C-alpha cells in the first residue's frame, strides 16, 4: 500500500465510502514490508560487495605488479657516475 492507494481510499471516503486508514498505520505497514524486503535482498547485496572487493583486490595486485616492473626498469636504466679527480696542483 502506498501513496496512490491512500489517495484512492480518501477519494472513496469523500464519496461516501468507508473511513480511510491513518497515515501512521500505512507508514508502519510500508516500513514492515521494506524491512522484510531488505532481508531478502541482503544476500544479493553481500554477493555484490564480495565481487566488488575481488575486483578491487585484483586491480590493486595488477597495479602493484606494474609498479614493480616500472621500478626494475628504472633501476636498470640508472648508470653510475664516475667522478674523476684530477691532480692539477
């Protein structure tokens, strides 16, 4: 039951129908339905979170591997400078 059904009940009441439900009662019903629905979806949310974590971990690993490759390439390219001191005294 949502807002649309509440409006319909009130329109019926104005035309001489039964008394509509109070807002508090309707909100409690919807709250209970949402809690029940969240309980059912909780399992799927956990699966989604696990997938996201796996993706994140795999990307982090690939980034670390890429950084290691770059580090080793940089280390290979560095050359030692030889300082020659002259004895011109």
